[in-house]
């Protein structure tokens, strides 16, 4: 994921400048659970303070109680989204967990490309796409196999709960440091180098970006699309959900995944619940839908 990961900073509680209590933390944790299905254990209380203190200062609020009251009011709808963004960290890399891209290239893509050449509809979804490195890694893998992919009914969808990271994905502009896992051949073929005052940046070429649609989507809510999807990537996202939410998401993926379709999950994740009756392992953290 790409992941919406909640990270723990060095211990830092309210220093008297902003009033912050255990009750405030519990309210914020309940909001995050309600909105996104993400569980915040008590050990994350220092994170909540450090991440949200700047939001309180921007709003000229003196206590987290005031902040909670505001984000739970009609006037605080947009700030509630800002809170969600502040409490989730999007971690992603190009070609992260490379065995999945090898699986895509050798086992999955050949039949998808064959079907596309026959005029069939093919759809691939990156759920929890963050700033786009995952879906662009998929696109580059496929374009390396079929340079004229755009002429077929072959589309890629990237979704995330955070509209800010989606905008970065649409722009497709990455720093030199982010490009570490991209081969020289792929850099020259799929990126445009943009010289900067300190170091160059790299922008995904339009022919790659044109294959991808970026859409805002909350996995905690019913999916607005019916699919079917031939491949779904959802890696290092579901691990942050509580158990019932995790099983509900697997079931929703199962519903929109085409028979014979593939689901790729994170290295610490395993499909559980009712979906496990249909989604069977077919490789390292890879599943195939039976039937």
C-alpha cells in the first residue's frame, strides 16, 4: 500500500499548552473507528497528541475537548477529514513486495492480455493506493509486456480514503529518493526527468497515467462499484482494522472479484472469515477466487 498505517512517535503527552485527557483520546479513537474501521489502542495516545496538536493550533483551540466537539459538529465536517489524514500515514514504494509483480507477470497477466486482445473487458484495482506507486508499478509491468495496452478495454483503478494522496498520485511526480526500486530501463521508458535545484524529480509519462483512474473510497463503507475486477491489490491496509471489519472487507472484495480473479494482500495479512471459503491461496500472500 500501500498502507494507512498508524505510527507511534517518541512519547509526548500534553505539555500544558493544550489540554488533553484520556477521555479525549477515547473520543478520537471512536471517531477513527466509526469513520475508517481503524483501531487505535491506548498506546497510540502520544501519537494522537503529536499529530493533532498542529490542527488545534491552526484552529486556535486550547483543548482536545473543544476539538472533539468541533469535528463532531456539522461545521466540523471538513476538519474531520483533516483529522483522518493526520492520523494515517501512507507508506508505499515502487515494486514493493516484488514477488507479487513477478506473479502478476508470469501467472496472471498473460491470460488477461490474451483476453484483452480478444476484446474482453479487464479491470485491476489498487485499494489503498496512497500516492500511486503501487498502481503505476502494475501499469509499468503490463506495458512492458504489451506496449499498446491503451487500445484495449484494460483499465486500472486506484482508490484511497485520503484525497490529498490521490492528487499526488494523479500528478505522478516523485523525488529521486522514491525512485530507488525503479530500474534504469523503466525510468527512461516510463518517466520524464525534471531537473531541480537540488536533485531531479521524475514524472510518470502521460501514456502510463492515462491507464489509471484515481478515486476516493473508504473501505469501511459499502463499495460503490460492482466490478467485476480481475485483480485486486490490497496490501498492508486491512491489518489496521479490527477483526470484524477485516472480515467484512475480505467479503466485499470477494463479491466484486471475478471468478478466477486474484487478490494480493500484505505480508502480514491473511484472508479470514466467510471469504476464506472462496479465496484460496495460490502463492505467497496471493489468493485466487474459486468458481
